[in-house]
């Protein structure tokens, strides 16, 4: 069930991203970040959430004996796609309290 939810989330987000890039282009997506305080707040929220995910991936990969740097760099480059694929590829070793 968890795996199916991750796959559905990844597919839905991929479709949304493709539609956004087709309609607005990459510059349009990033340009809208600074169009209002609300957009900037959403962007800041995303950055904070991804930093927390990166910290979790770092600890999980280290606990599993894996090198986390590829996942961290991919997260910084393409955002949430990387953590979603990480969850599909590996069984996590750390517990989230």
C-alpha cells in the first residue's frame, strides 16, 4: 500500500510538472516565485521541507551503509522527485518518531 501511494504521488507530480513546464517553461516556474509574498512563502516552505528530507535521507543512507551524496545532489537539482524515488528504491532503516 505504501509503495502504491508513493508511485501514485510520483506519477501525479510528474504530470503536474510536465504541464507546468509546457505551459510556463522553466523560467516561468521559477519567475513566479518572486511574483508575490504568498509565492515566496510557499517557496520558503518547500525549501525548509526539502532540507528536512535531505537530513532524513542522509541519516537513513548512512544507517544503511549507502552514500547519500547522489540523492542529496539530485534533491537539490530536481526537488521532490529524488526523495520519492529514494523511497521506492530503498527500504528505510531509520524510524521517524
